[in-house]
C-alpha cells in the first residue's frame, strides 16, 4: 500500500484475513450459552408474565468484536511497521561501522547515533558481525567484532570528544580487523570536516575490497570556531572561522568571561557573504581586558567555539625611562626607540613627561606598571631609590641596559643583578686583540632556553661582570667566549634584569634583530601585573603541567577528565589529543592555555573519495518508524478480555454476584481476565512504559526520605557547584567506609523552591559572585534552622588578602546573609564540645585550608528558651561557619583521587578534614547523646542501689 506510510515484515500472513467471512459465519451460527437460574419459586412466579426470548444466534456487535479480534491477530503476525524507513544494504561478511566522534560531531550526535543504531539493526537481521570504531578514541581501543547487542552497548557508552578526529590510525586498525572478513560492508558516519590524510585513510579501507559502502555526512556545516584571541594595544580582537558558505551573511556575538564565569565584554562578529573568517573587537579598558579568562561564541555548543586565556594573553603595563631628552629629528639614536618598537604589540607602554628621574620614577610608579625599562639610566637619586626598590620587591620587574652613565655610576647591589667591572670591554677594532663575539646557546635556567641562538648577531662592546661562584646561575644569555650578555637576579617577589649592551645598535646589532623582540617579550611575560585585575601567579616555564580545567565537547569548562594527562612543554607546539584535550594546564599558581584551533585553522568540507564499489548515500535522521505488532497484540488481547466479560454477563454471572458461591466464581473470572490483559501488555509492548500518578513533589519527598542525603546550596556557579557535589560525594563515600551510615547521593537544593526539611544538614559555599538570596529564601533557611536543621556556611577565604585589610568579598556576603537571619551567639568549637568527640577525637577542624576555627552556637544558659533565636532542644547547633573550604578537601573524582590540593600540601590534612566531616554528620544525626555520657556513672550508681 504505497499510499499509506505502512509496511509489513511478513506480508504473507495477511492472507489470513480471507478467513474472516468464515469466522463470521461460524460466530453467527453459534449462540451464547443460555442463562441459568437457581430454582427459587418466588422468582419464577415473578417472571411468569415476562416474555423470554432465547437467542438463536450471536448479536451482531459481539460478532463484530470477535472479527476485529481476529483481524488484529492476523495483522500483528504480519509484523506491520508505521512510517517505515528504507533499509540500507548491509550484507556481506561483516559490517564495519566507523563513526566520527570529534568536537564537530556534537551538534548532530543524537541523529548520528540513531543512524548507527539502524545500521546495527540491519546487520543483526542479516546475522553478520559488527566492527565498530570511533575516530576520536584511543588508537588501542577495542573495535570488535561485536554482536549486535555488544555494538549497541559500545555505541551508547561513547560520547563526543573535544578533540579532532584521527581517521588515519583508526582506519588502519579497521583494515587489519577486516582482513579475515573479505567482502564486508563499510559504513562511514562522518562529521563533515575534511582532514589532511583523508584520501590515504580511505584508500587503506577500500583496499579490503568491500561489498558496498554506506556514506553519511551532515547536510551542511554550520559550526563556527575561534582561531585566535589577541590582546592588542587598545582592544581585544577575536578571530572566528567557519566553513565556506553561500552569499548570506552571518552575525554572531562573542562573550568575554572572567575566572568566575561572569560576562564582562562582548564582540560583534560578522561573516560577510562568501567569507570564512571574521573578526570582532572588544573595546574595554586595559585593566578589564586583563581580567578575561575565556572567550565563547554565543549559540555554538562545541569545544572550538571556546578559547581559554592564560598569562600570555594579558597585556603588561611597561614604563619606559631614559635620561636622554626626546628628539623627534633623531629617533633612531633614542635609547628607547628599538625597545618601544619591540614592545608595542605586546604591552601597554607608558612614558613620563620629564627625563628628570626625581619626577619620572614617581610618575611611573603611580601608574603601577609591571615592568620598568631603563634605557640609559645611571645613578638613581636617593629620593626615589627607596620607592623603586619597594616596587621591585613587591613583584615589579626592572629591566636595565648598559650605557656610559652606568659605567660612571658604579656598582649598585640592589638595582643590579651582578657586580660589574668599572670599565667597558671592546671587541674587535684596531686597538683590540679579539674578534666580535657571537651569541651562543641560551642557558637552560633562563626564559630563552628554547630560542635558537641568533647566528647573525655579534657584540663588539659590553660591560663585564665580576666573576663570582653564582654568576652562572644568574646568567640568561652568554657570548661565545663565556662572558654574560644578559644577567638577572631575584629581588623579593620581583626581579632585576641587565643587558650588558646598550639598547642601540652601536655596541651590538642585537637590538635590530628579531631575537631582541622575542627576548623582551618573554621578560615582560615573566612579570606580574600590579594594577586592577592583578594575578598572584607567576607564569614560570615548566616541563610538565598537570590538567587543571578542561573544555568539554559541548564547550563547558569542567574539571579534568580521567583520560587527561600532563602537558609536556618546551618541545614546540603540543597537538590536541585525547591525552591532552583543550583546556588549562597547571595549578592555581599559574596555568597554560591549550586551545583546540590553531591560528591558521580552516573548516574544509569533506569530499567523498573516489570508489569503484557501490555507494549508498545515507542521511542523518532520527528513527521515526514504529513497530505496530505489539500495540495490535495488546488490542487483540483487550478485545479478548472484553469478550470474556460479555460472555460472563450474558451467562448471568454478574446477576448472581451477591451470592457467595457464584460471586466467588465471577470474581475469579474477572481477576483472570484482567491478569491476562496485564500479562499480555507486559509481554507484547515494544518498549517499557511506566505510569506515575503521584505528583512531582510526592516523588521528591519519597526519594528524599528513603535514605539519608547530604545537601548543598546551588549557587549558579558551575565550578563551585561541581566542587560542592564532588565534596559531599567524597564525604559520603568516606562515611560508608568508616561508619554504619550509608548516605545516598548528595542533593543540590534551590533555596527558593526546594523543600529543605528532608536534609539534616545543608552545606552553603558562600560565593560573592552569586546573586544575593531573596528574602523568601532567607526566610525558608531561618525556618529550617528553627525546625532543627543545620546550615554549614563555608566562605573558603582563609588565605584571602585584601589591600585595605577589610573583610574579603565572601565574608562580606556572609555578613549580608546573616544580617537577615535570626542567628544565635556564636563561638569557636570549645575543647570539650560534642563535635570534638562525636566519632573521632579531634582538636581542630581543617579543610582544604587550615587555621580557621569552626564557629558554632555558643553554649549559653537561657532561662527563657522561647526567646532563643532558634530551637536547640536537641542540643545541636543550627549554624556552623568556617573558611577552611571543607568541600575542596572532600572532593574526589571518579577514581577516588583528590581533585584539589590542600594548603599547605599535607596528606594528613585531607584525612583530618574527612574526619571533621564525619564528626559533623554524626553530631547532626545523634544530637547530644555524646554529651549525655557524662551522666552514665550517676545512673549506674542509682541502679546499683
């Protein structure tokens, strides 16, 4: 029937419909069983005058019901399918199914999985093995052969990865698996993006002489990614890339986010007709640009649309200082000319209005630069010497160059990295016995270690350093004869660097080389910003960086996956792989951004390779076909049950339902009919269907009270909420191991709508970036504490330091919250408090940090308990406050490994933190029974009497 979206898997069974007339004739000639009555004389007399009609054939409506029952059974046996799909040929010796699951497959992953399921079902009907491979998994992953059930399980377990596909290695593995299975069907489910070695990879598989090929690719490529994000002189420029498109322009918005996920900038990105690259600009002040932690394109849920930033993307403020007055007519002879040209693309340059050091240095320090470069400065005046040294010891970087003024100023141990010889060294010339020296390999202990030595650079004059035992440790660059070219030394938190040549091209041609630009850029990147948006971490070079925060396939910033490995730096660009997915690597002290797309990224649509075997083009789509066999069998069994009830009714069973004997038989008959319908529905349904008449609130209540669960407040910050959930999960696992309590999975609660009475304790991580709770939420918390619940506030700011020694933002937010609550008097946990002995014997309560006390309700004797702020009848404090970050210490990943380090790094501190959590939970669940133990001796004495 082509005019209906209906097909039959066994159409020969439809010939059974020809038997319907015969069934109709038999049913019409077979009347129902006559109604029987027990002999009651009075009842017979009452019905004497009534006309009694005895049927000689079945009623028409009963006949129609039975005909429909028979028709439904016949049609069910024919295996009807509504909205059938065209089957893809999957014959041959096996099905080799290769699926792209890289970052570009995120948008259509559900349809890609549905298409793969259809192919697996077709292979199951043909009873052939299945080889299933994914192009973004590890090369040594098992690919089969699988049965259909195993292939479905494998397909359901795999998710998109935030990495590019690697078809070459995967296709080689599939080709090796197909060698004992010649003539197989090859199915390629691609993400639509071309790779460099696609043709060679496909040729490897096609060499196995397949029976046919199934080719599936998206209808269009609509993904957009970020290939660059540059913090230039006066703005932040983002570069986006897309696949070749038609004449229609495309408008997008890119958002800039800080470390807490707050949106602090926007850029409009416009792709003109036919263009594949577009840029957008975020014009905000210098200080705000340095707060950018990530850039993301709106509406693009993939890893390529997110770009994380590190210290290399922050612009430093650099002050330039020279004692030579500026001369516009002789710029090439200015000591700062080459320095200015080298640093302009990478830093925010500032210069004082006057060359007088007593005025210039205070002007520069007032603007809080990260670096001060002295081009030809000699003696520093005493009036500005102390502020300059203080600035440097607080983290500033002082970069100095040799000059004639420096020779006459003498040695300055605080403002020079090494002791100098009072005289310059002349290399080459008529009065010198030596030749100009070249720059040799850069020492491994400096920031120039991975730079190649510039072969074209020579030095003719320099200032020598006095030989000392630690001179080699302070040397960042040397000449061929071993004399230092660049030296550096620490000064408190800062650093002082000296080039033993002038910044002009008179002593060396280094200032006019590209190496000079790279050396200055790296020195600036080593510095620390000291203005608004300052960071406390120094981006020191590292050989191995642990994964810190990763970019998921859908573009979210998440904790590291167990498959992520440390990033090995110092050997050139590291590709994005399953071992090194995109994200941030390092620690809280400093991170390195590892992004998915390079600066020259391009989205090229994949081209189907040239093939000599039959090819079937398949489209990605959800499977909308429905098997009607189950519903038809259910309908037939329902009609059978109805027919049984009608026969019982016509036989007079229901009329004698009040009689004990007959009523029992009728009840059993009805029960059997209902049981038959229920059993048939269970056995014939194509998929399980569950009914739930309870309200959502009732289901939540039943689930909440079924087991003890710890709860945390949902702040809206994904990172904070993830750590809270992982922390309470880690504490719950520790409780299962050490105590008889077996808590369920932690629950996140919304203070505005969720019921709080189900949870004995609620952990509240105070986040100053989260919105202030509403008055209704605060009222619910107040009522929760009055009814016996406890809230554990954690500001997580034990080591937070503010410039004006005031309260940290988290502590101020906690004060705002508590200002609207009925909070009792608080005190640090006393030595004899129940919390110190409820399970473990503890002296303090550390978390990820150590040192902050745990505040609880003060043990005050009150004569009128009605005036107490909250009810304390069970002896349990309704409020606890800490700043030690309990959840950070409790947080465990899927492997049971800690997610965050303790401060200080002490393995026992995490153990004590978990024990503190056990004591808090036991204290909450048991009340004051521990404190009642002091009365045991008196009770025993009375019992003895």
